[in-house]
C-alpha cells in the first residue's frame, strides 16, 4: 500500500504511520526505498516533543523544487 499526502504536517504523516504501527500489533511494516529524485529526506522521528517509531524513517519527504511541490510517501506492507 502507498500512503501519500501533499502536506509536511508530521501529525498527518509520521504521526499516522506511528499510530498505525501501534494499532496493527506489529502486523505491518514500512518498506525502505529511494525515490528517483535527489530532493528527498527520511521521515522524522521526533516533532514538538512527540517521538515516533524509528520505522517511520523509512518514509520519504520529497522537498519542493522548481519542478515539483512537496509531498510525503510511505510504502507499507502487511507482514506474512
């Protein structure tokens, strides 16, 4: 599954992934991947005193440039 947003709000991005990881009792995983662009960074694990699972680092924040706007993407898989 692909989880994607057009926002940088950690509450809608890493926060939702962190929540889902906790709710599924370790039945899902975020897959590591490298976008085919150079303007990206890993997901963040801390925001305004809130700490997220280290797993969310596998998500990607695409940084805006002259060709695209910013967005957030995570690849998620149900564990076998």
